[in-house]
């Protein structure tokens, strides 16, 4: 005869069933947590990307209007009209962006705001308002480029194409070869 009591086998089975149910609950809770975190990250990325694209589009439209008005010899739109147009997009970026992106966006905004204001460089002798306007307008793409660079850093956008997985000649090939080191890039070997 066996030395195991009659209630031992059902007790062990119940303990293993409870342990299995607890493990399933823990795995399910962990999976739900990871899914929520992934959705939150995607939403974070999408919200910021949409806000940045909207603000960049507003800036580009305004620069185009400023150039067209300057070339036609017209006066640019008032600063108030500019602020009305850029305000909502800029507020979204100011609320969502990190410090460097926010600072770069405000730098572009302040430069464009100067272009909509009175061009009165009377403090600098010999400078005509048209030349001052043209010089400020030429600075806008440079400041916007810095804004775009900060966006790329924050969102993790890489401008280099991904390298081939198999390294062979099959499938898609890269248009240019990415050098493995600085020596290869400069052409110096061995």
C-alpha cells in the first residue's frame, strides 16, 4: 500500500492549478503593460510628428508669402496676421516638444516675426531696409534647418539608409557604400 493520504493528490493538483493560474495572470498583465506602453510610445511619436509637420508647413507658407511680397515690391502681411496663422501650431509644439526643439521653433518664429515687423535698421548707418529684409529672409532657411535637425534628434529619425541584412548582391542594393571607418572615407589605407 502507498503511504500517500487520499487527500494528497487532489491537494497537489489544486496547488499546481493555482500556480498555473497565477503565472498566466502575471504573463497576461505583463503583456498588457507592454502593449499599453507601445501604444503610448506610438501616440507620443505621432502627436509630436504631426505638430512638427504642421508648424514646418506654416513656416514654409509664410516664407513663400514673404518672398513673393518682396519680389513684387509689396509690403509683407502684418505681424498680427502672421501670429494668428502660426499661433495654434506653435502652441502645440511649445506644449509637446523638448527644450532644444522648442528653442529652435521659437528662433524661427522670432525671425519671421521680425520680417513681418517694421524694417527700420536706422541704428545702423548705411543699411537700407530692403537689404536688411533680404538678409533676414536669407537666414530663415538656416534657422529652419536647425529646427529640422532638432526634430530629427528628438524623434530618432535617421537620414542614412539602413544597411543590407545579407550583405550580398541579392535584393535591394544601397546606392552608395557606407565606409566602415574614417580611414576608408578619406581614402587612406594601411
